[in-house]
């Protein structure tokens, strides 16, 4: 594991690299508006994917590196993501653009522009909680590259059955909330829930040409 500071027009971002011995893909993945790269799904992917030929770049957006507690506007998040792209694309490998929550929106919005090989959307916030009329489906459907959505069954930002039909894959984590946490009364354990995430991403990245 190594870290790298990357200057962007939105400030300094930080990349934590988890490298595969013989990489065939890079997964560049960022956090949401309410947390950092310590999120359970991001940590699990960084631990598991390198053994499957995927180098994982965990990206901390400039606002997090600067110690701010509130994420900036989407336009500024996109600026930060554009700024880190040369570092992740500079590995000479196809890059899967990914993120959780707000980071998933960034990945979808910029995929075509940046030439992403595919998009991984963890806990895509389809709409604000309780406001299904404010749909962000257009961002997801606009990615125009192979896309995998991993969504908690009880995500208040959009349950799997709320997602529109489209050219993407969706994997449900039963009982999972927006952080993909499952309650103790659930029929699966937290460890099993996280394994559902990593297994799905391993299988999906293995299918990418």
C-alpha cells in the first residue's frame, strides 16, 4: 500500500494504492459525501481485488484531504475527479471508474468524457430519501459504458426495485442500508453482506474485456 498526493483544480486529492502483482485493470474508486475511504465496501474491495488482477486506487477527494466535513457541489467533485484521472490512467491499463454514493454519481457523470472502461456504482443515490420524484437515474443511464450497481435492499436513497430498466447490472445486498450495513436481525451477517459485494465485483471485473 502506498499513498500519493495529486494536485487538482479543486485542491489536493490523495490516492491510496493497493496494487496487484500482475494487474490487468485499475479500479479508481472514491467515497461518498458523508464518509471517506474507510467505508466497509471500499476497504473490502481494496483487500480482495488485487489478488484477482485489479489494482485498486482509493481516492480521497480534495475536500476530505483538506479536513472539511461537508462535500462541495457536484461540479467541484467532478473537477477533483478529472484531476486525479491522469494518475490512475497513467498506469497504462484500462480504468474502471467507481465510487460510493456521491462518488458513484461522479463516476457516472464523467465516464464518457474521461474514457472510463466501465463504472462501478456502490449505493447509487437514485434520489434523496423520501423524494423519489427527484430522480438521478439520468446520471446512471448516461454513463454509456458497462456499469455495475451494488445496492442495499433497504437503501433509503433508492431500493433496487426502484431502479429503472437500463443497460447495466444490479446486484442487491439483502437488508443493506445506504452504507451496506445489515441489521442484526437480518438473515445474513455483515461479513456475508460484504462478501456479496466483493464476489459480485470480482465476477464483474473478470468479465470485462
